[in-house]
C-alpha cells in the first residue's frame, strides 16, 4: 500500500466513524479538532487503525501528533517499520 492509498483509507475510515465530510480532512488540519475527538475517541481511532492496517499503536505513538499529515506519517512508518 503506497502513501496515497494509506491517506485515502485513513480518511474514509475516519470520515465514516466520526460522521464528517471526508473533504474536511486535509493534511494540515488539526486532527483532534477536525474530528471533535476527546481521549475516549482516541481509543476508537487506535482500534480502527489497528483493524484497518494490521498494525499496533500505543498511546506514546501519538505524542506530538497534531495534524493529519503527522498521523499519516505515523501509520505509514508503522506499516513500513
């Protein structure tokens, strides 16, 4: 899966889960605010990503992740890691 495919899949999964328009998800948009997430929602995101991409995420993986671009990089790094 290449970078664009990862981004497209992440956007689709998150837009469906958080019932938002996928067009509002842009690389430089703030992750938490765009999805109107709280800490409990973050657990849902971890589960969705793990199920969708077959990777394991931990809380410390999210330290410093504020934008979708950074989130995409995290997922891609885990997949290629």
